[in-house]
C-alpha cells in the first residue's frame, strides 16, 4: 500500500502494527496478516516527504510510552506556538518537527486537538489505551483521505490506489457517481467512483471503535455570521492585510528550499509579494507558458516578478496529451475532468527541479469573488424582477441563434447567459458550471442509468450547499457553495495530486482558516461590484500588484483541448469513445456519443470539455476496472 504512493513521500517509509510481537513488529517484505474481528489490531504505514526536521520525525511516530501513534500527511504551520504551550504543560519532546506536536496535543486535549491545528492535514491516530482510531481531514479539504469500512475493518489512505492493493478488495462501479462525474467533472465527497469506498469530507473527524465509525464536523466557514455594518473596503483592509500576511509568514517555515507559483494573476502576485516582504532573499517563482497565446500568461508573470524582485523561472511547454494521459488517469485515481490538471502537472515538475515547497494563490477566486461567472450571476439576478413568461420568451428566441464552435467566444457566452434567464438562480448557476446539464445528461446516458438520476439528483451536493446560508445574498451563497464543493473537489484535488505526483508540497495561504473566516464575514459590496471583482483584495494590496494585473480579466489555466480533438487526439476519439468496448458498457447512448464526436471534429460545435470528460471516464474504467493498475505510475513525465 505504501509503495503505491511513493511519489507522495520519496524520502522515507515506516510501518507500525499493534499488537506487536516478534513475528509482526517489523513488516519488511512479508504480507500483512489481516486481523480477525475477535482480535482487533491496527497497521499504520507512511511515506515521507521530508520538509520540517528532515533528520528526525520519522513516522509512524508515538508518544513516550508508545500508546499513541500517528501517521500524518501535510503541515501544521503553527507547530512552534503549539509546542511552546505543550512544553509549559509538561510534555516532553524527542523531535523538532510538527508531527510529535499533534501526538501531545491529542494527549492534552483529546478529540478537541484538531481545533488547535492551523494547517493542511490528513492524519490517523491510534490510541491503544482506548482501543480507538481517529482519522481527520483538514478544514478546507487540502489533503485527501479515502477509506472503506467493511465488516468491522477500516482501510484508509491518502489515495484510492493504496486501498486497491489489498488482495481481494472489490472493484465495482458506482453508477450513481458516474452521473455525478458527468455533471460536475468530479465525484464529490463523500462519494467515490467505486462502490463501498468513501472520501472523508473536509473538516471531518471520524472515530473508529468496536468496529463502528462515528463522524463529526468540527468546523465550518462562518458565512452565517456576516458583519453588515462594515460595508466600506477601508473597514476591512487592515484586518485582511495582517491576517493574510501572518498566513504567509507561517507557511515560510521550511527546512528545505521554498518558492511559489506565479501566474501573473492577482492572487499569486499578492502571495509572492507578501513572501518577498518577509524574506531577505529573492523568492524563487515559477510559471509556464504555451505556444497558444490564449493560454499564455507569461508576460503578466514577468511584470509581477519585476515589480516584486523575485528570482523568476519560466518554461514554454507543448503539452503532449497522448504521453501524459496514462499518468494523469493513474495519479487521479477517479475520473477527473478538469483539463487544467495537465499544465498543473507540468508546472509542478518544473518547480520541483528547483524547490521542494511552493506557495500558491489558490482559493482567492472563491473567497473574494474572482470568477467571471459571479459577475454574470449578479447581472442576471438583476433581471429576475422581469416576469418569468417574458424571460422564457427571451430565452426561447436566443436559443434559436446558431451556436459558436469557439469555447471562449463572446457570442457563445452571451447565448448561454440569455438562455438561462428563465431559470431559478441556483439552477441557472448550476447549468453554467456543469459539463452535462440535466437535459443533456438524459440525452447522453442510457435509460437505465437515467433512472438513477431521477432517484437522486447528480448535483444534490450543490443544492445542499446553497441551503446552508439562506440569509445571505445570492452571490455570497454562490461563493460559499463553491467553497464547499468546487474548491475541495476540483481545485484542491487538482493541485494536490499534480504536485504530489512530482513530490512537491504546495501551501495555500488563502486557505488558512483564519483568512477564510475573515472572507466569509465580509459583505458582498466589499468584494464585488458590477465593474470590479476581488475589490477588497486589490485595494488592500495595490502596492504589490502591477497596474496591468489589477485590471486584467481572469484567463484561467488551461490547454487547447478543442484543438487537440481536431488534431492529435482525433484518432483517440474514434478508437476509444466509439469503440465497442466503450459503447457496450451500458452507460452511454451510442448515437449521442457519435453526435458529440462528429459535431466537434467537423467544427460545427465545441464539445471539447464534454468529450474530455467522456475520454477520462472510459480510460479510467480500462485502467481500474478492466486491468490491474501497476504499483508505480505507467509512464514518466515528458
């Protein structure tokens, strides 16, 4: 199991078993004996990427008498402050890292230990005195944690592939999750694409004892605690500056080389700027560019680097989809349809050649209203006073206009915008972010599969998230929904898997829970106007952001898959998606798939993202369901 995720921790490995005796205390290359229900036991395994206390802090790591043991993936950024408190309380330390701090924190506070942690983490603690295992995931879902509870036995790991190494473990497709994936381009927690497997949700602690598992949520972003009296940007600037500065300061703690991703957008520029103000040497920054101008942000990254004084590295890559697809499918474990995972993997590999840790600007869009779709939601919301019959008529007229084959064209976006006017705001937003909306999904899948969609909405997680904060304005509720769903399930999954595939640790200051709590309390007027997104962020950090970056439109981090499917990936569309193997699985309507392929290849419609999701789904099934996955990644990076 640990060998299969060596990329997450190439520096060391370790194992612990309880009860221990001469025959089971050291695993070596021997098979693990499965504990019987009558004789409970635990086996913990760990792969280490050494960041803090490189020479010490080997895991699994225990307390003084060994009764408490931990395996832990991530970083606790406030470990020095916690360590000082624990020393005053009488605890003794053998190491200088953050892992042992968690062990003693558990001894001191019991299950409340997690509330003191400031960081990213997925961890498991075995308490032999109480005969219980505690597994926990960080507040925002930065680090993944899969598990399977089967007849009283819990198996868990950082990636699904670890669990698939267990002999005889079943691999059965969860057909309901197929619908979730085709709708959202990811499988939302707690669901998994394989039946019987689950993902521990963010901010969740689970206690496993006597063969039973009990889950509890220990934190939630306080979107239900707005401060409406502070409606001026100036009211928030000092607090935002100090809170984000502290979050960056804590994330500069490292015993190995450290740098940052720099895209040339507002978020990464702010993070790099705050790093540079706190270091006595130039920050090493990294960006990649593409031959296609629409996907190349290097000029903005250069402007940011020049103003901030960073030591900038950049490279131009021509993504080789045919070469990277096998490793993409293997590393992500489940079908993952966000094609920006490709450039993220290339960027991570380049960065790892220079540093072991990189700070990123992730979460700025969700917390401070950076996406263009938030402004579109605000615009269409102002039309909701128009009678529904009139909006339906406008939508009907505009739907008859010819569609554009260019994904980013103004005409295409305007058409989608007007067509959505007749819908309720939540359904309207959902249709903007889905790959296959409800009507397209019914057309795409077989009648048998569609029956499952009628029993449970594939987008149920979206509507459930919207319902949490009914008292807030619609845009704030939308950002809160993205923080609960799109951020952990797509953005953070993408970055974690792509970076760890290169053995690179990514740290996200805007995901510090104190920053998130601050942003959640802000009124929408502080974050967004019809003319400006991320208002408070830009105004607070104007001194760090070049003028061109302050006003530029968000570009995104993508690759030209629409072109690929009309060029180098065109044969794969026919060989994979139109194969008897794919169309014979009983999931997809063959005529619908053929229509998608032919319309895109001919240039009459742009179905690039839909085809990419279908391709990822089919290739995943071939690798995971039809074939036994290899222990190591199928190919190396190009």
